[in-house]
C-alpha cells in the first residue's frame, strides 16, 4: 500500500497558489513544498553504500528517488542548449520556478546532495559517485536515474551561482529570489566541488570574498599521497598553499588560481581601457584648444 501511495503521490494536483478573490491575488500553498520535501526525505540514503535503513525502507528510498528523477529532476535542456550555456549565457531550467517558490525546497535539495569528504576524496551524498581527489573524475555514473540526478545537481549549482531574473528584466520577486539563493551559496559551491564540475564556476562572474574563502578551505582540506614530500614515505600530506595543492593535483586549487589570474587581468584591462578613454578625451580637448588659439 505504501508503495502505491508513493508511486501516485506526484500525480495528485496541488496548486502552487491558492487564490483568494477574483483579482487572482494568490497566497502560496505550502503543501506544494511539503510534498517535494516529503519525497526527498524518503529518498535520502537510497544509495546502497550509504544504506542505514531496513530493507523495506531502503526499497522505498529507491522508489522515491526514481520518482524524483522522473518528476522533478529532468531539466529539459537539449545538448545544443547546454553548448550554448558554456559560452556564458545562463539558461533557466524547467524546474527553476518550482524549486525557488519555497526556500525550504532549495535548502532540502542542497542537503540531499550534500558534500561528503574524507581525507583524500570528495563525494556527493545520494549520487553514489566517488570522486578521485587527484583528477575529480567520476568513477561511476550509476545508471540513467543517477545520471539524471547528477545533471540536475550540476544545473542547480549553476542556477544558484548565475540567476538574475526570470523575465526580460529583474523585478522585486527576482531580487528576493537572488537574495534567497545567496543565503545558500556556500552549500551550492560545496556541491559543485563534490561533482567535480568546476566549469560553471569559471564561466560565472567574480565570486565573493566569502565564497572564495570557502572554496580555498575546501581545496586545502584534501590530503595527497602522490606528493613529492611524502610519496616515498607511505604518508599523506595537507597542502599549505593553493599552489602546492594545484601541484599535487587539485583541480579546485587550479581553478581558484586561474580565477585569481583572470580577475587581476580583468582589473588591469579595465584600467587600461579607462586610461585610453581619458587619453582620447584629453586629445580632443587639446585639439579644441589648439583650434581656438
């Protein structure tokens, strides 16, 4: 019985807003977020290697995860759209308004795909993907549903990093959503690191000092075995600088160093452009003065 109710739970129509009058002034219906969170709570821990449930609860968790992969996680992006997104144009996933309508959903999604780390490896809960600390390459995608969930998690991090507005320009609601997403930025960045997908970080605008410090702490928290100082001693070593972490093989450290270089270069080019504009203005003023004499 529980299995059947779980299977049809997303088929029950729950209106996002309840309208109080003929002017369609809507009030958010919290049951909408309750259902999403309910499925996430049941699905949490569905992966075999992190099973801490009875067999029946484990089976239910897998069922709930499958339903989420069918009902919530698909993005609707085509390969062409994803290539378009790489050049810096932020696309809006089909689930974006559904997720951002309730901050509880964003918070629970980020805790569902929470970062797990040991001394030498980052992992993402509920994706069952182990990531090597040396190359951040997924070892096992784990089937179609996990691939769908993995793409959703990646799109979620990019959306949180880059969202500006839903329509043609930013309105009050968009600004509220942006402020809400900023409150969960560090969790989104942690997820991005766990996925080993740092490209959306490099393509995004300059990161804040708080975000940069968070990422640097993560990069310096990985221990390395293949390190010149300890590789012959059978020990691991914590890096003390980003340069050392990058040399030992940290993709995150390499990305952070590249971001610093790009930000310094942008500042240098902006100063050059400003000075060139001033030089042009000075040249025009000088020409006018000379004509006047």
